[in-house]
């Protein structure tokens, strides 16, 4: 479903209310779903029963656009040929008419298209077209029209986008990718291929060059993952950048099997096994940058889905002073990781930056007189001076078994990648009791819940009270793009949703990102961390021993000075680093 970041949700609901398309109670429910649950306004309106035609008309009025109905419309070939297939399939647009020297294009996603209008205008200048204007259309109708008029040009679209990407890449100094033991990434055009032999296609130069281009583009964009997704009539490639997925090159469906096979060859997987999931890795070198690509394949109805996790050491900051801790929390955390023994827990969902925080902590205590051993699944980054042990469940090389062996290696500090079961938790606790400092992670929504999770695993509360030094919960929120950052006046409802009152911040400036080419029209560029640091003080220890609930522990910790994730988010909003919407979206689960 398209998003409409440039539409004021409050103004949209007000307009729909004035048009009698929604009642007061329903409008309030939609507003709550948008603000409190973090739903996009389009999704919230659809769930709230707003007619698609009414929603589209209201959005168009607020954006100053006309609405066009594509269903039943026949578009002449000469008009279709004005828009290059690369633009039509990538931006999902269709030309609907030519008014004098202005081309009108239909889109269901104005946020995505507004940034492309200038590029398209420049492209069409040679054809005598001086201006391009967007019109709003139904999403399904736009998709159907793109498929109807441009389906046969998907391969051509891929070629044009690759040529454009090649031009960008050749302007950068790091376009040449080499390395002993690593795969060389070069860039080339897609050529005609015999699709009857997948194995031969996987080894062909065009497929190698296409995959190399996809990987190089993702690394250059600092993506964390590349998604290759097979569907019945398309093969989608998306990059996850700053936690959000963006669609990349349109890839011909006929090349899906060959691309997946090429990935499996590079990662030393069984190319003939298409029934079972497989995992592998691809080491590459881009100039002086060493990058590890972790590959995961998953059989689906329409072929194998592949996700490549990009581990680029050059873009990961392991300086503990630059992780985003407030000054007092940073001083406290440094003090705790300097203790000779105890357990330090970092908790949060997958992708919340736990590994980066732990690596930064270990790097800060990594000295010549300290022996540090880690056991991880997998080892994400190799750090000089650390003995790093990968887990392998297939040969019974579990966290617990690795931890037993590590204790016989005379370590000072131990990192256990994750506490998944009672056995691992018990050994980690015993390790801290015998004079070791133990770092580990859990998957919980907040810091207090980590205690109750370990108790539920079977760990004795008195052992937790005796060993756990601190628990750090964290989240990552997108930072406002500095290129299009602008002040605005939030509504009372927005501030109340965040838990603050407008009168308390009368002179405070709030910011949002308007959207620009630098941030791909999202208004965000990069991410920063929110931290909830819970000190295990005497009051908290007493509650732990009594098997108190997470809420009771949280209340005691807050009385002792703990800032919740929401509090940390508010501080980042007031500092102009992120938006109210981001903080609500990322801290909603922790507040429930």
C-alpha cells in the first residue's frame, strides 16, 4: 500500500468528516490507530472502512492533484512510449495524456513520484515535453496498467536502470572490487541468455555482472540486507536501509533461478538443493573495505527466497562514546563494564543494535592484560584481540557447550551471544560467580522484563540478584535528514501521545524531514539509539529475590533514576534528532 507522508493526517480526517465519509467516533478510532499504533494513515483509513474513492479524492485535494480513473481507459502506444520502461516499472507510473507540452502521469504513490518528476522531465526534454504533472489514481488500477503496457519491457527497464547505476558507480573511486580470496565485483550489462540451463546461466558473465551490480549498489547505499523475493509473475529485489525496505532494480522473472543459483555458488551452497533452507557466506573486498555477506535461502511456492545480510565493518562505529548514550548513562555504563565480575545484559528485538553495543563495550575493555572470549551465532564482525567462537548446533556446538569449554580457557571477560535456555543461563550465572565478567543478550521489550524472563527460564531469583549488574534495553530510531530538516508545530494530540504536554514545552522547537533526494523522500537519513539503563540497586535486588512482577521492578528502577525507552526517545525528539512518530513506533511495545 502506498504511503502519504506529505498529507497531514489530521487535515485528511477533517476533510473526510466534512464530506460525511466518516463519523466522529470512527475518525477518532482511525486517528488512534495512526498515532498510538503507528499505522500509516492510508492503512488506518482502509481498516476504518473509508471508501477508497473518498480517501483518494481527499488526498488529491490536499495535495492539489487531480484524480484519474484508469479502468476502461485505452492508452495509445505513442503516449506509452514517451515514458521509458525504467521509469514506469520502477516508479509505477503510467502516462495518461499530453496537455500541450505537459505530460500527465498517473501514480498511486505521490511520495515516491515527486522526487522523480525532475528526472523524468529532463529525460523527456528531447521529445519536446517541457513539464510533467502527477495525477492520483487507484493503486490496483496503476499496477494493472503498468503490467498491461510495460510487462514486455521489464528486461529493458532492468538494462536502463543498470546503465544509470553503472554511470553512478564509475564516478566513485571504490567501484573496483578486488581481494585475494574474495570475489571480484565488476559491472556490466544484461545480455540475451539461454534460460533452459540454470547452471550455465549462473556462471554466465551477464548474470554475474547483474548480481555484482546489485550487491555493490546495496553496499554503497549502506543497506543492512538485500532481499530477493520470488512471486508468481515477478522477482523483486529490495534493500533494507535504516530499517526500511526499498525496491531496487526490476529483475526479469526468467533470471530469478539463475541469480539464486549464482548466489548459492558464491556462498558454497548446494545449487541442486531447492527443497531445504541453506545458510552460507560470501567474503568480498571493495577497495580497502572488507565486507562479509551472510546468505540465507528459503524455498517458497514460486522459487527460493534469498536474504543477504551485509556486514560492513567500515560503517559500524564501535566507539562506545559515539553510540548515542546520554552523558550520565555513558559514565554509568563504562563503570559497569569495568567491573571484575557480574552479568551485563543488553536486551531488545532483532535489529535493535544489541551486537553493536556489545562489540563497542568489549572494544573499550580490550587491553593487553585482558583475555576476552566470545561465543556467537554467527560471529558478525571479527575484532582484533578477541577470541571469537561461532556456534554450530548441527554438531552440538551450542552456546552452553561452548561456554563450558570457554571457562577452561582462563578468560577474564566472556560474551555469550544470546541466552536461549536455562542451561546457558545457569552456566553464565555460575561463570560470573567464579570471577568472570559476562556479557549477553535477551529478546525482551524492556529492561525489567529481562529479569522475569530469566526467572521463567528457571534461574533462581537469588542468583540473579547476586550477579546481574545492569540491564540495558535499546531501540534504533531513524534520524531526521539534515538536508531537509524543518521546524513545525506538533498538535496537542501528538504531544499527548508521546506523553508530554504542550504548555510544558511552549518555546521548544520540534522538527521533521520534508523529504528530499538525499533521503529518498523519506525525511530520514541514518539512525540513532535509544537506551533504557536499569541499575540493579538494593531496592531492585530485593524485588528480584521476592519474584516481583516486571511492573514492580520497573517502578522501583524509575524511582532510582532509570529513564525508560520512551523517556530516551523524548530527549532525542527535543534535541531535534528524530521525530515524534519514530519514537512512538519504536517504543510502543515497551509502553504496553
